[in-house]
C-alpha cells in the first residue's frame, strides 16, 4: 500500500513538473503582436528602444489621451474625431497594451508616466491637456506630482487614486514570471471572452445601452492576448504600492486638475471627491447615473471638461 502511494506521489509530481515546464515554455514563446489591422488608426514611434503605437489628428492646442487597464487607442473613439476638429489630439497604446511593445517594461504608473512624457517630447507636443481614464488617471496623477513643463492641465476620468486595490487571484497567478504568460495563454482561450464581456458590462454599469455592437468581440480579441493579460496582471498587483507612495504628494500638485467621475463608478467616485479636496485648483464634476466608461456614456461632458481645461490655460 505504501509503495503504491509512493508511486502515485512520484507520478503526480512528474505530471506537475511536466505541466510547469510546459507552461514555462509556452510563456517564453509569447510575443506581442504589433501589426496594426487594416483601417486601425496610427503608427509606431520608438521610445528608448520600445515601439509605441500612437494616433494623431487635427491641429491646434495639444490634447493627449491615455487609456485605462486594459485598453488602447480605440477606447477614445467616441471623442477622438470630435476633439480633432479643434485640437491636435494624440492617443497612444500604453506599454504592453494594444499594439505597443514594452511587455517587459515595469507596468507601473511611474513607468507609464515616463513613457508618456517621452512621447510628448518626441512628438513635440506643447502646453498639453493630459486626459487620463482609469489607470491612465493614475498615470496622470503620477505625472502631475512631478510637474513637467510640457503639461499645462490634467483631466482625470474615473481615475483610481488611492489604496487599497483588490487583486483577483487569477492576476496573481498570471504575474508569476514565465509561468504566468503560459497560464495566460491557456486560460485566455477558455475564460477570456467571458471575463471581457462581464468586465465591460460592469464598467458601463447603468449605461450598458451605450455599449456599441461589436465592442465585446473586438476588445476581447485584443485584451485576451497573453502579453496583454500579463501586463494587466502586473499593473493590478503593483498598483496598491504605487498609490500608497504617490497619494501623499497629491496636495503638492499645482497644475489645474479637472475630475470627472460617474456616481455609479465605485470606489472611484468616492476617491474623486477626496481628490477634489486634496488637490489645489481641482474641479470636480460628478456625473449622475453614470458608470466607468464616461467617454461612451457622457462624451459631451468629457469634451466640455477638456475645452474648459484648455481655455483656462491659454
């Protein structure tokens, strides 16, 4: 009996070893796909050796749009062309997301802020109105605490600003080096589409009627790629420490900050009110019966906030 149990244990250990080795090999094979589909906006620029996809249109005052986690340039489709009618509007895929490289870079607000300001300087953007949605808002706050001269004002949209951060177990599994990428490649095939749909519906919340036809499938194809899932997991697992370090500096922000947040976007709505109290010159616009996807549900209000930020810093 004992001999049989030992043989079973050895067999199970061998199977586990094979599975772990297989996941490691599969993880090592995962590479970001930078090929823009036909009809997609933008092109690539190389920043410190990393290809970053960006899209730009229009002329005039510079507006920079920074998406959430996950996300891409396409997240700004409801407002991009409208803004380009009177601004030079630029959007980019943050490292590890969309069609950008940088999967191996640190996925933190500080690193994203560094990439954003390098993009600003490389493209020659000036007096920028920096618009950050969700994780892009955390990136904006990180940048605001360093006060770069190229940025004139910040517009925060459903920004996450303070700890704590809940991290699903699946993200902790995916964040394991090499093994995580292999696990993501397997799990995304089976659970990815369902998680994307449920996540989008939760983000739209009371505005689910504004969820465009085809958005779930198009975002699912982009967001379930293993390298994107790994980038997302690292962002989730490192965000609490990043916000714990940066949030005490918010009262030092001196540039104008406009804050938009839906009243059904929790806990971001409560954090928006706190930000408005802590940041000098902050202006808070609460949006009634609105969830997290403000650019889809309340595009007019978002554009009005960008207009106001641009006018106030002329």
